[in-house]
C-alpha cells in the first residue's frame, strides 16, 4: 500500500475507534466514519469492505498500542512498578472513561452481545492485559498469579464501568489508588 493510502487508512481506523468509543458500535456507520475522516462516504470501501473489517482493524490497532505500552514498561524497576503503570493508565484516562467508558472494555462488552468473530477478537486486548499482569505477579513470586491478574483486570474494567455509569471520574481515581495500595501490600 502506498504511503499516502496507508496514512489515510490509519486515519480512518483512528477516527472509527474514536467514533465507536464515543457513540457505540451499533450507532456508528461506515458513512459516519468517512464523514469524520473528511472522506466521501464511498471512499471508505477502498480501505474496508465492511464494518466487520474495520472493527478488526481497530482491534489490531488497540493491540499494537497496548503491546507498545507494555513493552515500554519493561524498563521500569520491578513488577510492582510495572503494575502501577498499568493502573495509572486508568487513572490518567479517568475523565474519558467516566464519560465514554474504557475504550477496550466498552467495545468488548458491546460486541459480546452479538457474539461471533468480532466479539472474540475484541476480547484479545483484555486477555493480553490479564496475561501480562499474570507475568508481573509471577515475577513478584505470587503462587496465585493467575487469580491476582484476573482480579486486577476485573477491578480495572469494573471501575471504568462504575465511573461511566455514575459519570464520576473521581470514583476511578479512588479505585486506582486502592488498587495501587493493594499491589504494594502484596
């Protein structure tokens, strides 16, 4: 793909991810995405033959961003510091999460209702967070690293859900503080 077409495709994926995060998957059409990217409605079909193809591109983008973030934390001193860095993502995004929900968790939840390949793919970033967290807990020497990772992943997603439902970013701040204290007390 030519460089210009590649950049246009990336812009479409980013605009689609933002639009879906703010308005939901079911309330976002390919025409909406094209319009937000300042492209003729039919032009999007050059890059994505279907909404399903677009959603897979969004999920792959999120996975790549997540992997880049997790890789960047490998330089941090110790697994507890790395786990705190993960928790800080939720804290730093508290305003956005309170307004729209977690971009990963919200998409996963919405697509899970319909099932199918997109729903399975949408769960990959959540699973990646859980696996990475398990590795960190294992490095801390915890025998129940799998359970602790599951708890952390569920707590972060649950905190986003509650903050979104109550439109209360401070609820997410309070929960991330509790989670960091929990990590440091283990």
